């Protein structure tokens, strides 16, 4: 039996090498069975997607480059997902893993657990689920969580080609987000985020757009 988990070669379209993610999420698991290898890979991929979309929206809320935010979130999510997916702790540097877990949890805390779950559903084209989480999160007293929820709703409508409904939320977005100065700026930000979302999907073998 091959006692070493294989690395996953790829290159990330968002501007960072997937080898970084692969190193985090696969080489941490050693002496693993074929079943645990498969579970690790699936966990890493799903964790990376969730982390990437969460990181992207964190950049929308707090400012910063969307691709960089997605890259950081993907690395944290992939690492955590790989370990959880394989259900194996052997060979994992517990301190480093704890640091990555803490960063992912901090990301969730920044945008809110409901928005994070909604973005995960959005990446998987579960638009109704995403909107449900968005409406719940929008009721938060935390202004950052509410803003993340607003972006979740805008992106969900845009992703399912209901752009008029997305644009109807622009006045609220401009009122709540001092970084967004006009409808044109909101449109540009929405387009960039939608493109980043599609790039994330494509990187992890998912359809770029929902059927």
C-alpha cells in the first residue's frame, strides 16, 4: 500500500498557485488509506471553495483585492477541509493546523456564520438556500454581517440572471457601504465579484455558471 498521500497539481486562475493549497491540504495527511485520500481531496476542495467565496466577500466588506481575499480563504478552507474530510490527525502539525483553523473561524466571524453558509450555497448554485441565509443574516445588528448579507443577496440575484433585482439593492448598498460611491461603482464591484465567483468554481472543477 502506498503510505504517502499524493499532491494535487494545479494552477489557480485567481493568481496564486494551487500547489500552495495542495501542500497545505494533502501533505498534512500521511499513512492514509485510499478511502481517506479520497475524503481528504473532497474535503479540501469543498473547504477551499467555501473559504474562497468567504474571503472574496470579506474583501468586499472590508476592502482589498477580491482575488487575494479568495486566495487566503481558499488556503485556510482547503487545509481545514482536508483534515476533516480524511478524519485523520496523524502527521498534522497541530499548532500550524490550529492557526489555519483559527484564521478560517475569524473569517466566518468577520462576515457572519449565516452569510458564510449562504456563500457556500451560492457557489454550489443553491440560490434559494443562499437567499434564505442572506435574509436571515441581513437582520443582524452587526453592520459588517448585514453588509456581507447584502452582498450575498446581490450576487445571488446576479448569478441567477436576475440582475434587475440585484440592481434594485444598489441604493441600500450605497447607503450602507461608504466605499461604494454610485450605481456605476456598485455595478463594477458586482461584476468583478461575479467574475471571481465563476473563477473559483472553475478552479475546483465546477461549472462556471449555473444551469
